[in-house]
C-alpha cells in the first residue's frame, strides 16, 4: 500500500505504536522469485544458517504433541541453558525469538518519556520497541572506521538512560567489543540503568573472544544478555531465543511482560535438541567463519571494503544507493539487505550463504563494479 493512502484510524490507537517506523525485513521468498523470474534464490538478507540445523532436531520433534499446550515456563530448555551457562534457571527467560525478549524488556522497564541509548547503524528493534513504549531514543553514531565510538558511548551511558541497547557482535556492522572496551562501558553504567547486550551472533565471535557473560555477571550492574537459536543453531523459523538477567527479580518482571505460552512446543523441543548437539553448531560456525573470510577477501579484490566481522554477515558500502544495488542483485536472484538509516543509504548487509550462493554474489558485485 502507498503510504499516502494511509488515513488515521478511527479506532483509539496508541499514538506511539501508530507512529512506529516499519521494520526493514528481508524480502519474502515468493516475492523474490516473482521479481527475479527464477527459483534458485540466494537468500542472503536475514542472517540465517545456510547449513540448516542439527539432524537431532528432526528426530526430537517426533515427540511433539501439537494438541498439548507448551510448557509456559520452558522448564527443560531453561534447565539445559542454566546447566550450559552456569547461571541459575530463575534468571533465564525464554522468548518467541530474542526479538520478543527485546519487546518484553522494554515493556518491563520503560515508562513514557524514558531515555534509551543505542547506536546507529543498529538492529531496528532496538529503536522500534523503545518507541512503542513512548521512550526517547538517543542514537550514538559509529566511528568512520566502522567501530564502536567508545568515548561517545561511555558519555551517553554515564548520563543515566533507563535502558541501553547494544549488540556485540554488532548487527549490522560486524565487529565485537573487546573485553577492555566492554569493561569500560560497564563501568559507565549508573544505578537506574539497565544495560542490554544483544548477543544474537555470540557463537560467531572469534575463538578466544572474551567471556562476555562472565564479565557482566561479575560486574554487579543490572543487565540482560540476549541470545538466540535463530542464527548459529539454524532454528530461525521456529522462533526461540532467551534473556539472561542479572537478577531473579528482573527475570520475574520480564516474564510478567511476555505472553504466557510464548514459546511453542516444537520450538522448545527443537532448542533443547540443538543445544545438546553443540558439535553440529560448532562445525557449522567454523565453516561459515572460513567462508566469511573468503568472501571478504573477494569483495576487497573488487574494490569493496567490508567491515571486520565476527558474525555470519558482511556490511559494506556498495558505492551506490543501497536500494538500487539490492534491486540489481535481486534481478539475478540474490537477496541482500539494503541499509536505510541516515548516513548508511549506500550500505548493504550480505549474509554468508553456501559457497555457490556467495560466488553468485561476488560475481554479480564484480560485474556491477566494472565499467
Ligand atoms: C542483533 C539481533 N538481535 C535480535 C535478533 C532477533 O532474532 P530472533 O528473534 O530470531 O531471535 C536479530 C535477528 O536478526 C538480530 O540481528
């Protein structure tokens, strides 16, 4: 629908929600096929795992009883996570994707007019969910070298916002905070601020990366760490993620802020099975890291400059309007995500796919780059 045809609703809608910007989601497969006129679409827009998921997931799902309500407490899943993470289960809240935990945290913590600090460019929901709750969002710009602007972030955090949303490894750019950098930001957190570290790409961080959760747990600040089964574990379609909270009371309030049966029964079974097959996930991540570096090298060879990445995607200035570039790629059956935030309208984010899909992306970009 053309936005000029949208009229104010006659219903008494929440003005904060009515004014929300749209979420910049990856193009649906059917639409991509219709535009490209081919079936073999390279889906490189949503940071899914191109290897699929552990075969143990399919086997475990044989026990699914769709006619039963799911366990609202996600007891098995939270228990398995607690054992793996060495965190009491009563500090873990499972969500319908980690995106639901972003929404629940905002609902649990924010009041109208509260200040939220995040970065630009950022994951869209770190802005959309605070706005839905009537908060004011302060966005700290990244540095020209595609890094976190630590001085600016430290100052913004020390000013005492109610909530801070950062992702590390960082979507959409790719780098992760080093231990000393995170320690500096943690030290700036004042009482009355909840520090949320969104670790959706945690499993892709470089081997030897700092134990971020331990740093947070030892810091004594109010925090939530967000993780997901959508990326490294390959369960994006089932929708399951979780929040690890600094204390039991925060977890209780976040639980109160979500719907009771939020994680469906299939998702709970699948997530436990996926978690148990760590070997599958680790092998998949190792292959994707290797492929990421191959693609980054190939992009550099054609004059593009992807930001350093500890994720399963690359972010780069495509040299022209990102929407136009994405459209040209789409015509060849390749879906990437064009960035829209002010200052980043020439940037695209490309997920690391299977080698053949990546080769198609590289060849298409090379052809567009040559005069
Ligand atoms: C930084 C970040 N956080 C959260 C999410 C939401 O993931 P999900 O709801 O699938 O767990 C994503 C998905 O792309 C993401 O990139």
